[in-house]
C-alpha cells in the first residue's frame, strides 16, 4: 500500500466530488482556497494542502505518514435569508448541513477507496484568518489528517 501524496490528494478530491449526498448540491471541489468566487459558485468545497510527511511510524524504509489537508466549504449564499446559510432546510444547505455531509462522506470512505489507512477529521471551525465568517458568506474549515504509507519516499 505505498502511495505518494498526489495520489492521495486526487483520491480525496474524487471521493468528495463523487459522494452521493454532496454531489446533489456542491457545485465544485476546488484544489486550493479560492477568493474569486461569485455567489453563483456556492455551495462549494476547497481543498488546501497544509503539510506532508508527518511520521506516525518509521520502520527503516517503510513509513506511515500523515498528509494534512484543510477542507474549506462555503454554504449557500443568500443575502436576504442568512439564517438558512447556517441552519439550512430541504432546499438550501447551510454550513451545519455541509459539515455533516463532508464528515459522513469521510467516515464512509475513510480509506479513500482502499489506498490509505485512515482519514481523521479534526474539529470544525466556522471562521479563521484565511476564511473569515463575514455576512453574507458562511463557511467552515475541517482540518483532516490522512494516514498513508511510503517506502523510501516513493
């Protein structure tokens, strides 16, 4: 099961993009934080690489390492009905909904199709320095740790 970070990254993107629940309303899964989004782009997900090769276990040539990724998401953008951008309903998906759907996707696909050992989602944040929660935008960040194996850095 040896992998390289780019293979893990592509599998993460594909897993989120092809998830049944998310694909019903998420318009795009971007491979980096985007600041040029328009209201028509929401809801969307953005993946941001944070760090790689945090060693969990080192057995000479074989290593189990973490790829750390931040998953950012914007919920529905509605300047006249801001409550639904947080709580959501059957038509509009709010940040609580997209958080639950991303977490459910990662829990049900925690090996990303059998190529990693585990995907560990950390605490959800609804605002940070890269992603301020400024009305009417509503977003979230879920830091994740993906455990995979490397053999001699390959």
